[in-house]
C-alpha cells in the first residue's frame, strides 16, 4: 500500500513547529527520521493530513554529557549515539540496545526521540529508558514545558503521554557513577533487524565486597509496554552473585507479564523466551561486574 495523501511543511525552529501543531492538532505528525512513522503511513495505520518536518531544528539535536546525565535531543540520529565514544563509554547500555535496532541504514536515519514517541512494545530504546529511569521533556504553546518520567510516559502500544500539540524536545538519561557497573541487552527475532519476539536488559553495580549495590532489569515485547521489575531487583541488593536466585527472580518476573500470540510464537513460548533472555542478561551483568 501507499500512504494516504498529505500536506508537508518544513519547520524552521521549534516555535514554528509548535505553531503548526496548534493549528492542526491531531491531524498533524512531526517527522524527523521517519523510520517508525513512514511504515505506519504506508500500511494506512497512520493517516496524518500534515507532516511537519523538524529535521532542521538544531535545538533538537543536542548531545550533552556530564558526570551524572546524558542529554539527547529528540532529533539526534541513533547512529550518532551508537558511534559516539564518550557517550557509549559513559552509558554502555544505550550502545548495547542500539545494536539491536533495525539495520545500519535504519539507525542512520532513525532518531532517539522517534523511537520513544512511537513506543513499539518491542522497541529497544523504550525498554532502555524505563530501565534507566530516563526523564523525557515535552514542550507546547498550550501546556508550556513539562517533564515526564519514563515510567509515566509509555501508556500502551504506540501510545504515550505526548499530547497532540506537544513535541518531545530532549531526554535525560541518568549515568551510574562509580566502579563495578555492568549492563547487558539481548533479544531474539526471526531475523536480525526484525521486531523482537522478546528482549531483556539489565544493569547493576557491585560494591567493593562483591555484593549488589543497585540493580535494574526488564523485558520488552511481553506486554503493551516494556516492563521493569523494581521490587524484584531490590531483592538482589546486598547479595553476592552466588546468592542471587536468578532463575527464581526471572520466573517470577515473566509470570506477571501477559504476552500475546502471533504468527511467530505462542504466548507461552514468548514467556519462556523472555525468561531465558532475562536470566542471560542478569548473569552477564554479574559476571562483568565481578571481573572489573
């Protein structure tokens, strides 16, 4: 299929883009990379009357790195993060997640903000944002500026807290400081670059005695939004690697998920797959942290 007819406008700055959203509201869509929106338009799952091009807005392309946070503009290309050595050294999990996003050509055009706003349940960056407690910053003429935690941002499949007149401007990703921090990201798809049947990610830090100081982990593709498990992660705190009941924790985590059936696998197989991947990433993070 081809996209339904639409009109196009090039926004020169953020205020210009927000003015278009004020005028056209739910009939308009912002576009930068188009790696999520254009396929949806081609399948007639999205039929905007207006596309507002925000590619030339420099304020949406910032990359700022401090000792505590990484700030990425919504229009930063995924490739520009993946190959930014200071960024990936400070926040290795984001590079590990981007490795699984589509193909190289996809990441050349796809933006960080686009992946978050379109919120596919199987997408890698929404899971990473939830895992790291990222903060997403929105702006509109009607509502001004507001900040939303990732835990409040993803509301359902392809559904977020962004209103029809708002634009995601930038995202703050917390950086875990100190030694013995490790992370891992794994997923399984029919083919490399396809949507994940299930994914899992984890990050933890050990203290000088080899005990878990803090931990976070989650799964994607198992519900309408990615899932993280802070209560189960808290059970790991204070334990050594050998004391952590990885299998028990992962089994409890996936039992609370409600995966669907599709042409690729059943809900039970998807739950099994997520459990195996989750066990794998937690084991990897423990071993990597121990080796530091």
